[in-house]
């Protein structure tokens, strides 16, 4: 399996949109309508942070993405998604590693993210060195990694 990570391009946006929609439907179905109403805001965020949006490609197929943004003195992982057919092959780990490297290259020593307590993505983050530091909005767990 030849995995390639590259910066996002505008033609990735439909796949990213579908990934975000799949996440909402799987994990926050009650929020889908609100998410859709905020679509313009989400799109603006993706485009404004295009240089922090990384895409995973396997054999020329779109396989996943992640996006981070600067939030005060931390680099926050806003979203990460691997297409279902490609999960548990290390792509999520590769995307988290790429985010950590890019954030540190931009001078951030604090990396942070939020995750639902029942989302096994927690295990991915813990394996990557993130530590739970409490809970925040909607009881999402807050994780940080320093270094
Ligand atoms: C979370 C997600 C990005 C993980 O992507 P992935 O490519 O499957 O992750 P990896 O293969 O790199 O997993 C690395 C490690 O994380 C842990 N892990 C990842 N997914 C897991 C799962 N569903 N159950 C248990 N452990 C899991 C495991 O330790 C795994 O190592 P292993 O496969 O050797 O056991 C993917 O499941 C996804 O897109 N989920 C939907 C979107 C989402 O929930 N994003 C997170 C929002 S906070």
C-alpha cells in the first residue's frame, strides 16, 4: 500500500465535504441540520486554512484528510478522517504525525484536539502521545501534546 500525503487542492473539497458529512451522520446525527446550516462557515474555514489541510492518497484514490488551525498559542486538530475502506492501515497515524510535524515547524509546542469519549479515535491520539487534560463543550474530551 503506497501512501502519499499532499497538500489539499480545490478538487478535494467534495471528498472532504462527504467525509465531514459521514462523521456528523455517524457521531452527531442530531446536529446534522445545524451543521448543514453552518456549511458556509465550514467551507470558509477549510479554504482559509488550505495550507494546513493535508490529504492522504492511496493508489491515486482519495483516502483521508486532516486539518489543523492555530488557536492562540496552540495548534488545534480540527478534523481528521480516513475513508472507511482504508481504515486500520496506519493512515490516521500518518495524518496525525504530519499534523504534529507541520505544527512544530510553524513554532507550536502545544498541540490540542477534542474527541467524543466514545470515539475510538481516542486510542489513535493516545498512541501518538496525546494526554487527556479534561473535558470541554458537549462533554468532548480535550487532549494535548507538548513538545
Ligand atoms: C479515527 C480515524 C481517523 C482513524 O484512522 P485509521 O487510519 O483507521 O487509524 P490508524 O490505522 O492509523 O490507527 C492507528 C491506531 O489507532 C488506534 N485505532 C484507530 N482506530 C481504532 C478503532 N476503530 N478501534 C480501536 N483502535 C483504533 C489503534 O491503536 C490503531 O493501531 P492498530 O490498528 O495497530 O491497532 C478513522 O477511524 C476515522 O476516520 N473515523 C471517523 C472520523 C472520526 O471519528 N475522526 C475523529 C474525530 S475526533
